[in-house]
C-alpha cells in the first residue's frame, strides 16, 4: 500500500466513523466530518497533508501524490 492509498483509506474511515458517531451519539461529530473534508480539499491544492507525513514516518511506501 502506498501513502496515497493509505491517506484515502484513513480519510474515508474517519468520515464513516464520524457519521456513525453523529447518528449514535451527537450531531456535533459532523464537525469532524467537515474537518476531514476540508483537510482533503486543502491537501489537493497545496500538497501538504499531515496524515501523509505520519504515514511516511511509519514507513509506508511513497506514492505519486505525496512525496
């Protein structure tokens, strides 16, 4: 798995988790969903992604988007 796929899998998991938590616990979890979406959007334009940095430090192979 490359960093690109790891970031997409992590972001998708966080979005689904926050939607479940919003349904079960509190609608305030939707703010976390918005945060993840905003982070994905800014990463698309700037190339800076904190999750990619973390995955790189954990030794995940570099992909083409985040190097």
